[in-house]
C-alpha cells in the first residue's frame, strides 16, 4: 500500500463549474477526513466518514459541497458552482478507528479563475 | 472545541535541540495531545501523540505538563529537513476529531 492517494493533484476551473476530487485511503482504514487549506493557514476540517457513514460536517461545508464514501472505500468531494473563494488545497486523511495516527494525502490544489 | 495556542514562528540552529511549546488550557480528560508537521507542498505528517505521560519515538519527544494544560515537542537535534510548520492538536478520545490551528513555522539555520 502506497498510502493515501488523491486525484487530481491540480485542478484549474472556471467560476461556476462543478469539480470533483477523489481520495483513495489506506485500504484497511475506517476513518476518512476531508480538510481545506488556504495559503498560510492550518488545515480546516470539512467532514469525516466512518466506513460509509458521514458522521460530521463542518459549517464550512456549504450546500455547494457534497462528499460521499460509497462502500466505505474511496471518497469523492464535489463542489458545485465553484467560486473564487473555493481556491485552496483540499486534503484527505485516513486512519483506523482504534488508533490515533492519521495519514494524509498530498492534496488537490484547486484554482478557480 | 478545545483549542491550542502556539507561537507563530521559531528559529533553531542545525544540530541543536528545539523545544516547541503548546498551550491547551481547556483540555478535557479524554483529549489526546497530537503533533503533526507539514513540509512545504506536502500534506501533514504525524509526529507523536500522548495522553498524560511523556512519550518518545524516533522522530521526537513529547513532554506533557502534570496538569496537561501545556506540552512541548522536543526535536533533539534539528536538521534542515525538520524545517516545517508544526501543529499541536487536541484529539478527542471518543470521536477522534482533529482540528488544526495555525501552527508554528520552524526555521532551521545551517
């Protein structure tokens, strides 16, 4: 297993378009997290899944954002009608429920023009 | 949410020890203290965690105050590759939520 994988690594989109990011966690990990990070700031929590269940969503996750984790494996994060303020690095992390170390992917950098 | 307070930045000389402080005065009994670091253009990387007792691993040591309201990450011999942003996080032992603050940017001078 090569760790947490995120695709694409970079995405440039026009304002108003929809984008979807994919995260493939470490295979046996039950927990999957999504974060957003802007320049000079720490990662901001967006949502997390335990298996296929989405257990918590941040207030940052507006109605334009949706995340899924079908079958408790990979996850997707979709942003509809993108805005310039959505430009950020989107990070995914996974962990086992009963351990406390989380492994992060390298992120998807979104630029909305 | 329990919060942490860290200095914005610190500097160290190469091959010298570094002590990175973190205050977490509102910590609850079930919160674990975690440290992650983020190198440029990479996702955060786990460093160490603890609950009450001091902890050592191959990367660092974690010293936790007796009242648990503060902790210190210790890098015993800083290298240039240790230059990163270091995050101190309180992780709830029941929900395992992780909330990051702004972190401390460590600069290591040769």
